[in-house]
């Protein structure tokens, strides 16, 4: 199993959450909520209004998200779904635990440390002008920014 931190459309209540709960794609167990230890610019870009965590540590905000344990199959599915490594790259980042506790079958004790390392889909392949977009700290497709994720549009 692998620990992954999601901050965008894969969070509960967001447009791609159904992927995390679809056992056809593998297993994903919710573990808790957290936020990145470092600051990053989180922007909504492209025609499809896609959230991107730009690989510019130290700029922007600490980003809120959810921590899951996923199996090999789910990780592989997510890599393909997120067009990794072209659109996003999956890197390891340090995440501060905010709330711990999944409801799932295999409860796991809260790690002793307050921060843990997780995979995160961030990107170095962004357009320079994206740095001029609004920096968010907690993505919500349905937020007041008025840029809902358009899953039917090609993001390329
Ligand atoms: N999906 C991944 C990266 C951005 C997105 O929409 C996530 O939720 O973390």
C-alpha cells in the first residue's frame, strides 16, 4: 500500500472522487486530513478548470487535502488518469496531519509524528502565466471562484 495526499478533484465531494471509491480501479482507504508542510501555488487552469499544484515550494499557501492508503492497482490507475508524468508528476511531499481517523476496515494508528510523507500529484510542466492566477489553499470545484471542473473538456 502507498500513502497519497489528494488536494483536488479526487477529494471527497469533488468531481473525481468516484474513482477513489470504485473498487474496479483498486483500493483506496481514507486515513485523514492534512495540509502540505510547504507552501505551493494551487491554481485552477486550462479550459477544463483543472486544479494544479505548481512545483514552486515556498510560494502560495499550505494546501489542504485528504490522505489515503492506496494499493498498487489504484496507484497505477491514478497515474494514468492524471496523465502522469506528462501533465502531473507524482512526487513525495511532507504532509502535516490535521485530523486522523478513517472509517474503513483496517484502522491504522495515528502516526507518532505530526507530519508524514505522501505521494502528491504536482506539476513542473505548467505555463509561466499560471503563476499569475489566483492561489487557492483548499480546492473546491463548486467554490465562489466560479471555475467548476469541466470533466468533458480535454485538458490538453
Ligand atoms: N487530482 C489530483 C491532482 C489534482 C486533481 O484534480 C488530486 O486531487 O490530488
